[in-house]
């Protein structure tokens, strides 16, 4: 089954799109995606492949996650997401543990953003969430991004506390991809509860990275945006 999946992806590869994606996802030396290899397969096509091979065993999913090829890793995560929705609580935990053991392979922003909320966010919604605070303090960029983006699941349920607390932890982060992620999640909070967002901004707007602030205030009215940017 794994060989067939790989053949399906290889048949879909597009050299022109591959070059564009290599630049877009910063795969050059010293960049955040250094060494990542792209086939040039678009996400909707990858979703179709993942759907076809949704019953792939975790050992084979691991093989995909260990690959340098970006699309292999993303298809692996899409398969995990499908599995997660179909299994009982015991097997959900197995998938969560598997995901957490593979954070080194969930190593570009799209891999994080498309998967973590639907596995980690969903699983820990009604459980102890200390894992997110551990990830938020990690030295690894992608674990810190997993921590904040996972809270998107909580935001969707109108629970904002963890997003706010993790945003505070990440407020002085040096990486632009964390600034964007925190700003994005704060903006999502503001869509559901403007007061929670404004309370955060009143406290931290003067010290927030500019990118983070601009993302966070994007949906506010012009007067409010000017106020927080001044």
C-alpha cells in the first residue's frame, strides 16, 4: 500500500510548481525550511491521496514522516487526521503520542497549521493542557508554533484562556513565523470576543512585535487600528 501511495504522488509531481514551492517555503541554506524537497503536488491533490490510503498503518505513516519530501510528510499528517476522527479514545491517545514523538518531522508552517489543532487541540480540549506550555517554551521553532496554533481548536469553542497565556509566553519570541502565528490566533479570538483581544492589546501592544500586532488588529475598525499602532 505504501509503494502505491508513493507512486500516486510521484505521478502528480510538477517540476514548475516544485521550484515555486521550494522558494515559497524557504528551503535555501540557512532558511527555516532548509533541505525540504517538494514534488510540486498541490494540497487538494494530497488530500485525495490521503483519503485513498486512510487505512495505512502507523509504521508506514512513520516512513512517510521520516522522508525529506514535503508532500510525503503532509500526506502522512492528513492520514493521521482522518484516523483520529474515526477511532475510540484509546486509539486517539496513541495517535496523539505518535504525533508528539514526530514533531521533528512536522517542520514547516503548513504541516503544523493543517494538522495540530485537529489532533492535539481536539484531544486536549477537555484534558490537562500543560503539554502546550512545554511546547511553547521549546527551543524548536515548530514546537512553539504547534503550541499556539493548536489553541485554534479551543478558540473555535470560545475558550480563549490558553491562547492568551501562550501568546504571553511567546510575546518576545525572535522568529517572524511565531509573530505571525500569535497575531493570527489573537485575531481569531477577537472575531469571537473583541473585549478579550482589546484587553490583551491594552496590556501588550507597546511591546508586541510589529508583525504580530498588525495581524492581531487586522479585523478592528480603522480608529482602533490607528490607536494600537500609534
